[in-house]
C-alpha cells in the first residue's frame, strides 16, 4: 500500500468539529501521542486507521488525498505557460518551494487563472453569447463544467469507494462468481426495476443511444452500438435507478460552481458504477494481475471493450488493495484529449497539444497494434507507455466512424506488472523517449520537435546561422 500522509487534513477536520485530540485518539483506538505523530506527518495512515478516521471524522477516503507539492508545482508551471506570463522567469526550484510552503495560495492562484481563461473564452464568443441571451459576471465566474468534473475525480484519486463497493456487492449478490452478462443485467432490470429492455434501430442518425421511458417502463438501446456499449448503458441505467441517493450525495457534496457540472458529475458517477458493476473490484483486479494487465484477456473474460478495461485499470486504488497505479487517456486525431484519468504523477496537458514524441500519436498510423514506449518526463520519472488505436463504428453503411487512440501506463517501477514490458528493454537508455507535458512547460533544451519555446527561456536569433529551429534557447535569467 502506498503510504498516505494526511496529517494537515486530519487536524483541520478535527478542529472544524471542535474535537480534542485525546478524544479522537480514544475513538480511533490509538494513543494521543500516535495521533499527534500522524497529524504531524511523522507517521502514515494505515489501512485500519484510515477506515476508522473516515468513520470518526465523517470523511470520505478521497478527502484524505491531497495534491502533493510535485503535482502542484507541475500545475503551476503549466499555468505559467500561458503567453500572459511570457516574461516570467521562474525556476523549478522556486515553483516547488512555493508549492510546499503555501499550497492553499497556489490553488487559489490556479483557480484565479482558470477564471481568467474562462472569461477570455467568453469574451471571444461575446457576440454569440449576447445573441443567445447569456453573459453576466456570474456566468463568467462559472468554471467550464467538464474541467470542474475532471478535477473532482482527480481529487478523489480517481476512485469512489462508496459506489465501487456498492457495485461489487450487487454483482456478488446477484451473480456470484459468474461474469455479469448483458442478459443478466436485462433480466435484473425487468425483474427488480420494472424496466424492460428493447434494442432497436434509431429512426434518425444522431439520435440517442439510450432512452428510458418511465411511462411504459421501457429502456430503449441503440441496436447499432457494440455489445460492450449496450451492456455498459444498461449498467448506467441500473446506477441511475438504484444508486441515485449515493450519487446525489457525492455530487452535491462537491459544491460545484456550475449547475451543469453537478449534472455531468452525476452522469460520470453513474458511469463509474456501471464500470464497477460489470468489472467488480476484487475479481477484476485479481484477473488483471494474473494476466499481467494484458487488456485483451479481461476484455474477453468480462465482455467489455479494451477502452473500458484500460479505464478500469486507472480506478483500482482501493485503500489496502491498490493495484498498480495507472494513467489512462483518449485522444482524437487532432490531438484533443477527450478523456484523462490518472492514479500516477503523470501530468496531462491542460491547455494546448500534448508532446508529439509520445507514442499515442503514432497509434493512428498503426491501427490495431499495441505500441510500447519507455517515456521519461523532464523530472526524470520514467513511464511504461502503451498506446493503441480504436474505432467506434457508425453501425451502418455511410455512418461516420469515430477514431481515437487510447494510452495507458504506469511508472517504470511497476512496469514488470505489465505484459507489454516484455516487448522492450527496460534497462536500455537508448530507447527512452524524452517527452514532456507540452512545449511551453517543457524544460528540454535539445528537443527537435519543439513547437514553441519554454516559458522560462529567452530566445537568441543569429542572422548568420540557423538550426532546425529558427532560434536558440537561452535559460531564463
């Protein structure tokens, strides 16, 4: 189990409840001196104490996970990549120092910059907003809904204990050790929820792929969708009908700034439950370890898609039973990141395109192949990076096909847990790809694929000499 130091969060919550340290220690079943060491971050929270802390202090497990200085510093560096700060020259050491000394100030700065970017985007679309009757200061202050929900899952550590355990309990109660099949879900929906499932072809292209009519008790599913997608949609319906109280509590407790964010979060939490229902934690994580995370094996065993398997890998962080920490993302051909989840230190580009040296971009050129790469970030941390293209068919002739590339991986210390590590020499430095988050936040001086200079470097231009780039980099002063 990865050590969890959450002393400041624990102390702050205890003081909010006006509980003496001795009383909390007694309720936790530990000595006051032990609790004092925990609150001083001299001791980590064990799995047993973690469970008691959530009960005694009325916390969610996710509440005890906080951004470390390294991640905050990386987010701050990414913020400074905005051209607004083009004259700022801040070293990595300075970013780490302020992130360590004043984490709340750093988060406030990040929130302020996010608000600025939203206002800038709204300003650019002002004419459209005025025509549609939108605008106003409050609207400008609201975050982009999808970004806010992504941050919500990020702060949860990409794991939702209440929904995960509830889904697993339902799967075990109804189906035991048997795989959760589409038919078994449809039977459960009809028997327990009074919702009969009808698979039909939409009357018009672009129509809903799932629609529930409560008046007649029928859930309509799109016949053109893949079986794994139909199964997942059925799981989402079951989540909405049986887990709405838990989902509402989680979403409402997040105190989203945008009303749309709350609705998107509830949908995302239903998706989470559906994933955990068809891939129950204990059985799925056990099969994943046994297969060394060969995504094709659990895909067949659980009747799910490769993308669903990779996404589920990134959520296997139950305290005391953590799997290898994975990152997962999906990009389109234009390089837009349409999904991103991480249980690792891996940083995704929040603004602009991702690093072109990353193998996920190459996946489009080699369809249906798994590409394996050892990638090193500027901080020296290496990752085993696996990428593959996927296609979502339109369902009929003439229907457009959606093409994506998915990427997943882990830090190199866990690479042996992945069968894909057998395809590459992990000890060789010659095959390591020196990647970065994005050009503006990448410190590398010698990258041949650089699109723009890094934020903390000045450029020099020599009229008599030119390299592959029209400028040379000079470190910030």
